[in-house]
């Protein structure tokens, strides 16, 4: 690099600064422990031969023997659809390189599967699950046993789904356990909120931590914290009665194409308080939040100064409270936006109204705003 | 130079040797991964994955080659795989710029300023194509010769040199687009007439 050009000098200085950065300090002891256990676990499957034909007969014979013995080891680096991965160790298994269709089995001890930056899920001993999807939405198909999932909060709704029997449990930043027991699907929510409903349908029930749900295998009925519930209706106790007037959120659950939130001009349908859900449905929340995110992005773009050609990106956590009547209040950005952008966002959020519920709820989302 | 016995012991499945190998090289791997990524998110996972790959493939390592070059190649592949996996999703792990700016913890101004410059530099690097960024990091930050980089990335030396040339040229053009570096450019320009431009005495330890 030629030092006479000021830009060259600047670049040289930046390179020198970057080189002077100390090596990152990690928790080496923990990492070493993790590594050695995982290395031992991965060392178990036989190494893939470079000469499959030469060793073909031996491989077939070994496969037959293993099949007869009831074990089905999977080559460590070639996950194929419906391939089976028997894991007798524990600790971290990175799923980012695994194919959809990979089966994870925790035969002798629990197994943790990680999706970097997104989620991790732990199969309890004796459980098995299939990686059913890993695109925008990670889908885990629980085949037996139970799975504890920890999902990193994401502004996109439903980035992680556990399917068990005919039940779909969808989340966007939470800690929860799903178990298959005696033909029922049990859901324990430890942090955050999850939506539960039939497979292929929109979530019918909302469980907010701490909560315990016990659902039928079709996901259409069950109980939440001891209260009997069925798709579209939640009853405080006892058997369901036909509702005289459906709440806005119940309508949204029954008809995914219908707008779940109402603008300021659209009043919430008058419903008897007893028929209201305890909280807005997850559909209602997500579509309302999507509108709020759009409005906030507009406000940020309008009220943020930037020079030509410079892109500004800000990450902030938006928290807000949805009142029982569906109005939005207590809007907070951490770290804060500029006063003008915040005032604009708060004003525009007043135009968004969620469906009425008995107690409302609070919502937090991480936003990425760009100008 | 890696003692051959250590690698050989690893190749024979000696767990203690693998532990020693990890302890010897872990910081190099972490540093390269951090330089390639520009941030520390998932660094532990990446380092773990690198050494798992080493553990899995070390029998393929041939003693005619340098172990460090082979390890670089494994690290580069794991980081690139990680970047590709992360490309399709938003990144929320990095602290917002203005949070760092209002950080009240006591720090030396010079150190804070340098960190800010390094972050800005990594933002610039992030705007280069994968191939150009990789050779630039390996050459300028890791100090590897083009010949060794060629072995790591599996390209001819001439290609590496070409990528380096264009990487530098693009970075020079991008410098003007990074407002947080404007002050540094002015400061260095003003100091250009001084006899000792590098001012090594002012460099933080």
C-alpha cells in the first residue's frame, strides 16, 4: 500500500488496528468439555469409505447385522431424508448442516439440537423427533417422548414449530416443552407465549408462561391450566356452551384470511365479557404487530437524517401493552429511537386496535430498522 | 511448526492429544473466525465445529503439508458454511451502534476509539464479496502469504493476488462511505506532514 494517498494511510491504519485486536476470550473450559463429549459421540459412527464398491459387501453385511440387532446408525456426514441418527451421548448437535428428514433419537440420554442463532431443542431420554423443516420456519416433528425448546426471539412470527400427533405448537421466542403421553399432547410454557392448534390450521389457543396445556391428539380441544378449551372457544370451567356472539379473535382464528386487527375506524364487535378470550389470539397479535412494525419503519425512515449513500441500521426492542379493549399503550423502545421517530410511531400505533380480550397482554419484539 | 507426534497421536485416536491440539490452536481458530465474521456471535459454536471437523478428518491430513494451513482451511470452510446459513436470516446479536456509543463503563478513550474504528472496518469488509474478503483477511490480518492462501482457498496464486488487488481497491472506495471513519482520515491527513506518520508511541498496548 502506498502511504502517500490519504485513503491508503487510513486503510493501513485500520488494518493495523484490526490486527492489534486481542484474540477473543471464550469460556474455554466449557467449550473443551462440550467438544470432547461431542467428539466422542461423533466418533461412534463408522467413517465413510472412499471405496464403497470394494467395501460394499462388508457394508451390506454389517447393515444387515445392525438391522437385526435393532440399531440403525447413520453416517455422520450424510444426512438423507428419513435417515436415522441414533445418539447415545448428549450435548450439542448442530442441525444447520443436517438435511430435512433427519431423525434424532435420544436412546440412552438426552440430546440437544442447535440451530445457530435461532433455537435449540432437547430431546429427553427415550424420545425421537424428525427435522421436518429448516427454512424460515424450523419444524420439529415429535414422534415420541418429549422435547424442550428454547427459541431466540425473532420479529418474524412463528419461526419455530413443534408438531406432535395432530397438534401444532408455534412460537416466536420462548421456552416450552411438548410431550406425547398416552395419546395426548402436553405443552408446558416456561417463558413467552406459544400458539397451539390443529396441524395445518391457525393456532386456536394461546398459552402464556407459566402455563400448562393438555390437548387431544387432533389439537382441537383440551385444557389450559385446568380450564377446558376447544378450538375457537375457551371456557373458564366445565363443558362448553355455544357462544351467543363470537369474539373478534375467535373469528380471526376460525378464518385466517379475515383481517385480525381492526383499524381505528372499525369498532370491536360487542361481545359478552364471559365470551372473550383471556388474551388476543396469536394471529391477532401477529398481524397487528406486523402493522405496527411497518408503521414504525416508516416513522424511522421519515425522521432519521442520513447522508447520501449511507445506510443506517438500528436494532431496538419494542415493548407495548395491549389493553383489554384492544388499544395499544405503554409503547417503549430500548434502546430509544429519536424523539421525533418515537412520537411518530406512538401516534401511528394508536390507529391499530387489537381484538378485545379479558385481560389483554404485553408484547416485545426485536426490530431492525433501516434508513 | 506442529510437533508431528501430536498430530500422529490425534490420528491414532488419542483423546489427550486431541485435547492438547485444541488448547494449542483454539485461540488461532477463534481469532480467524472472529476476523472473518467481524463479531463474536456464535463464536463458541464455530470453534467447536472446527475442532469437530478436525477430529473427524485428521486422518486425512498428510504430513507433507503444514498442519496450520490445513487447520486454516477447515476453519475457513466452517465459517463460510456458517455465513451461508446465517445469510437468509436477520442478525440481532450485535449490539446497536448507539448503545456502544453511550456505554458508560470506564474505558480509555483511545481504546474505545480504536474499537469503534475496528467495528467500522469490519462493516466495510462485510461489503466485500466473500472471496475478496477472505483473501484480504487471510493476507492483511492473518499475515499469510498469497501462496499459502492459495492452498487454503483452493485457487491459483494469481487469482489470490487479483482478489487482493480488487479487495484493496474496493475498500479504498468504500472508505469514503463510512462516516465514522471520516475523522480518522482527516486526522491522518493532517498528520501526514509529520515525520513519523505511524506514531507507534500512541498505539495502545
